[in-house]
C-alpha cells in the first residue's frame, strides 16, 4: 500500500499538484466564463458556414407604392434564402448604401422578417448569418405618402 501511495505522490508532483491544497485560489467567475463554453457557443464555433443568403423580397429596385403599403397594412416582408440549417440571421435596413444610417437591425432565426415600415424613400437592405456570411445589398423605394 505504501508503494502505491508513493507512486501517487510522484505522479502528483510530476503534474504540478501537491497534497497541501491548491496552488492558487479558485478561479474567478470571469475565468470560468472564458474557460467553459456553453452548448450554444460550441454549436456556433463548430457550425459550417453555408452560402451567403440570397435576398428575395423586396427585390432589388422594387418600388413599393403607398397603395400597396396601405393594402398590406404598412408591413413589408423581408425574405431571403436559407444559408445553412439552424442559421441565425441579422437583417439590416439603412437609408444609405454604406449602412451608416441604420433604420432597422433585427436578428431572427427564420429566413423572413415582417416589418411595419414607417420610413419612406430609397432604402437598402442586407442579411448576415451568424457564421459571418453576408448577402449582396439590394435597394427598394417606399412611397409612404
């Protein structure tokens, strides 16, 4: 029995452990957060990116009239192709092509987003996946009179 205890002590010493307690205090909450990944974070890290989403509606250059907007109760449905199974998408609509004047930024888990449009004029939209794939940019015009 003492031979086994001696081997155990040698093994503990070889990996830097001691029988007198921990070498340093318990980790802080921040250290635990960095060291332990949640299942959702692990899934995102392992997710293989699919192709970039393809914007479907509104189509590039669509002109949405006040009559159509009134008929649809002010709601425009943004839709795009699925990138990969279980993707999460961020939809951005902006008043400028450089996306410095954001009108809408919304993250969704499906490949469509109904939105009550309160802004008129020429608008630009794009979609980014949680894997970093970015769609092309489309513009559409809204006559919100």
